[in-house]
């Protein structure tokens, strides 16, 4: 037996919860010669003794504290998810649609093509940055909205730096202008404030003063022609409502497994979080697009601010603190595109996780000191909306499922109750799956994928809380439109090693190796069948680590 194997076996023995003297007696009996006994009782013995003391008095107390903390977070998260689900069930059973809860009357559609003062003036903003793949789709969809032509202004906020993108946007705007659409292409000479800066600059033009409402669509969003007809009446007949938010419908959900996973997560977000927030509190986070704002409420709340990467959520919270109410309309869908490359999705999730954490840090005292809303709504904003859904969920998912649970294999003293490892996670997962019934068979893949992404979300959350280096990083989510196939065909001969180098993600590989090691240890020495989960989860990290997830578009 080699010295390395002997040392490994001795170290394994030291990890067991048996006493020091039992371990020594076992080692002496197994020793084959005097030199081996001397080595074990000498340097290695002292090293193992130090390790055992450190393990007992340092690692185990710290890990037990982390386990307890995770159990508390698990309970809080479980209560939050069940609460939202109960609200949604009652809303559906009682058929409390927004049209029944709030006053809603269709506008008269006589002489739609003529000037009609019964129709309010609506501004339609489309912010974009180098969106040549999808800009024509979004501009065209906005210009096709069923609304009197003299009561609608389409404003394209083009911050593009790519000449090809600028040319496409200008050509599309000119095409619709010739058809009689009141369309404006506004170009800035800088990108200060990114999307928030563009939206703020767009609101400063004189022609905006005649508008009562503003509809916002990102560059890949394509509203149906009746979008304004179905949303504006909520604002006309209910003067306390400042925002109407509609649901996203994903045109490329079937493109790859990663887009199917995103569809499951976002469908749950709209069905549970937005629906419950709208029904109980008349508040939810604005999704930044596919919504209509009352301009007076937007201005009263302070307008667009670029202090975080979630300017939409920032505006929504400030409007809520001024007493305005929101309504979410689940049956109005707006088509859009999901990021289908892993790199684009990671950047998007960084912004969506870092921004809310940073906003929570900036606005907690402002919420507490506000005198226009009730203590109940303050509690909901700070605890439910921010702390549980934007902070706890990311940290808990990664720390508990990807670090603590694998580590319990190495430390038998750590006891995790079955309700935290089986009952609560199963319930939460099933509640999420209900939002996308067609993907029930992909549930296991979704769990593994969400655990992988929780690593990036946790990192981004801490960056936001601590205001570290990438706190204000804004990377526009890449949209592929219909160009994916042409790019793949054009670059079909790209060498494999080039692709592999572009795909490699070392963080996923490191976490995957640790979980795989824990799985091997459990398989070899404990036999609790927990290794099945550990091996599956490590494989998910390995797949993400080598970049074989999502679509891959070779660079030119």
C-alpha cells in the first residue's frame, strides 16, 4: 500500500465520529511494520489531532450555525410561496379578474382613423441599443397599434453605436412616417444612465407634454394591435391607478432546454408574484416593459433614476410610496424573446439580482420614513418584496443546496431535518411547476438549472448589498431574432477548440468538482443514496462549466 493511500485512509478514519483512542487502536492493528506505526503516531498523528480539534471547535459550530440559519430561511421562503399560491387560487376560484375588480369600459371605436378627443394622447417609448436583429419587429408592432393616429406618438430612443443598427432604425422610422404614423427617432450623443437615461431624456421633449399616458416596450417586445384598447381603460376610469402591467409571452421558449427553464421561472413570477401583489397590495415590481404608466404619477414619483440597474423597480417603489396603485392584467400578453445564449442569460440575471439588492440597501430608510403609506405596506415592501424574494431566495438556494447539503456528507454531526430537504423543496417546486403544466416532465432539469444559476444570483446579490465593483454594470441582453440560423450556417466550420475556449466557465467547474467529491465520498463510505442528487447536481454544474447549455452563436 502506497504512503498516499495510507494517509487518505487514516484521514478518513479521523473524520468518523469515533474517539481518538479507537482510531489509534484501529490504526496500530492495521499497521504492517514499525515504520508505519512511527509515521502515523508522529507527524501525521499530530496533524490529524490538530485537524480534529479544529473540526470540533471551529468547523462544526460554524456549520451548525449555517444549517440553523438555512432552516430559518427555508421556513420563511416556504411560507411566502404558499401564501402567494393561496392568494392566486382564491383569485382564480372567485374569478376576480382586473376588469371585475376595477372599473373598465371599452372605448368607442367609431372613426378610429380620425381625430377623436375621447381617446387620450398616448406616448409609446421603445428604448434600444444596437438591436438590429429585432428593432424592425418592435417598431412595426408599435406602429400597428389600434389607436387614432393623431392621438399616438411613437418615440424610438436609439442609443445605438453600431452604424448598421442606426441605419436600420432610421429606415424603419422613415417607412412608418411615410404611412402617416407620428413617429420620432431620438438619438443621444452619450449613454449616461443607460436605459433610465434614455427614458428620462425622452420625457423631456416638448411634444410629450400633450401626452397623458406612456407605454413602454423593450426592443424585442411586440404588442398585439389591441394592447392600448385593453389597458388604457383601466387608467381612464380608475384615477388611483398609475401602472398597468401585462404578461410576457415568449416566442422562442422552444428554442432550447435553457429557454424552457426560463419560461418556467418567469411564468411563475407573473402568475404568483405579480398576480398576488396586484390582488392584495395593489403593488408589484414594474417589469420595465409591456406596461402603461400614467405620466403624472411617473413625474410625481420623481421620474426615471439611474442609481441602480433596476430603474423600473426603483420607479415602482417610489410611486407606491406616493400612494399610487398598480394593476396586473394576466390575460393581456406581449410577445418577446428570451435570451438563448448562456452568456447573455448570465448577464441578465446578474442585473436582475444585483439591482434589487442594491435598491433595497438604498431605499429601506426611505420606506420606513414614508408617511403616505400604511405600516402594513411598508412591511410588505421591506420584508416580502425585497428581503424574501430578492435577497433570501438567491442566497438560500445556493448556500443550502449547493454547499451545506453536500458538506453534511463529510460531517455526520450535522443533522438536517427531512422537512427541509424533502417536504418544503418538493412543495415549492410543484407550486412553481403548476405555472407551466407543459413542462412538468422537465422539473428535475429545472431544479438543477436553478441551483446552478443561484451561484451567479448570490454573487450578484452580495455585490448589490455591498456596492462592490460590478454594482452598476449594464450589459444589454443579446437578442438573436431570426439571425441565429444564418449565423450558425455561416460559421459551421468553426473549430471545436475555439468554441470550447469561449464556453469555459471556471466557477461552475469548481463548485461542480466539490459537489462531485462529496457524492463520491457518500457513495464510497456512507451509502445514503444522497449521492444520486449530488452526482446529478455536479453534472449540471459541469455542463454549465463547459458551456454546453443554451444556443451557441459563433463570433465573426
